[in-house]
């Protein structure tokens, strides 16, 4: 039986979703407020059907992945149209990186079929999808979304309670804020901080997560031993970055890594190649 998905938004995230669904044999409709039909036709060799009209694009959808602007009123309007025009069995997922679906689904009759399916950038490579239901989302909706993302090759993580920013971005922001603070204070420069992370936390966390890392770090007695020993002394105050000093980290980062289109392409390709190699190695050693 054929499966139909509508991707709303033809930006970087929307195109990444489009490729993933196509690879797994889904019939893909892509909707965008701009007429990008010629680009879509060329990019996907005619395998993706472009729709300018949102209601028309979802009339046969089994699943909808919304990747529109990160503005609540726009998302609410989009999801109201989905509830009116998509089949009653269709699931509606938003790729939002911070807005909870209970706000998107407010006064929406299809609230039980609405959730967050947030990928991590670059979404065509990174395996994570955060699945974040709202209090009205049905268990069947959650289970189906988890299954679909798994079948697409992702590693979906279920976030059990709504929280602004979800989990991955909250962790990222907490870590980056300390990075910004350390560079702004002259404790370390941007390039050396990157070197430090690449050769310590980044390397460790590419093989095990924070809790498994702590558990292994405690030896045979595990995390309880680590927290009662070394962990009990890790109570120093973390810093708060100063927005007026952002120029310091900007100047150092641009000096270390350059700017411009060609430079960006070269470094992005290198990043993506290394990421894919790490993922391949992880699969081989499971």
C-alpha cells in the first residue's frame, strides 16, 4: 500500500525530509508559499509533486511534516488548514525547534494528531528526531510517528513532557553559553576551545552519551561512585555570557575559520564527511 506524505516548506529542513521520505518509497507532495516548482522538478527528477495550495497538497496525506517559519501564528494557521482538509487519519508533525505543539494545537480539533518531530541540523545526516507530544496527543499518534521516523533511518527520542526548546537545543544552549563566557573573558580563545572540545567531550560523546560516560567514569562501581567522589567537588559557579562582548567571539571565530561561500561549502562538506564516517563506524561496532 502506498504511503503519502506532504512536506510543508521547501527550505533546507523541508528538502532534507523530502529526500528521506523519497528514499523509503513514500509518495511526496511538497508545499511552499513561493513558486519553486521548477527547482523541485529538477532537484528530484519529477518524483516530487509541488503544490502552491496547502489544502490541495494534503487531501491524500497520511503524514504531514511541517517546516514553515518559526512563528506561532503562522503555524497555528497552517495546522487549522490541515485539520480541515487532510484525511481524518493523517498525523501532523511540526519540525519546530522551540515551539511546543500544545500552543500550535490550541483550539484545533485535530490536537490528538499533532506533535513535534524536530530533527537536528544537518537533518539529512544527523540521526536524531525529537518526538514531543502535547497532553492531547494520542498514544497511537506517538507510536506511529516513532515508527515512521525509525523506518526513515532516524533515531527518534521521545520527550515525555513538553518544555520550550525541547531537550537537544536546551543542552546545546547551556553548553554554548559557557563557551561564549570563557572566550569573552579571555580564559581561552575560540580556536583552542574548539580543539579542547574536539579532543575531549566531543570525542567521548560521539561514542557514549553523558550518563553512560559518567557511569563508565566511575569504574566498576559506576555513576554512584563518581558522583560521591569527584562529582561532589564540581560545584563551581558557571558564567553568563555578555551580549555586548559578542564581537570578541565573532572576530576570533571568523579569524580561525574564514568567511564566504566557498569557504562555507568546503568546511561544511568536511564536517558532513566526518559525521557520516563516525556514524558508519558506530553501526559497525554495535
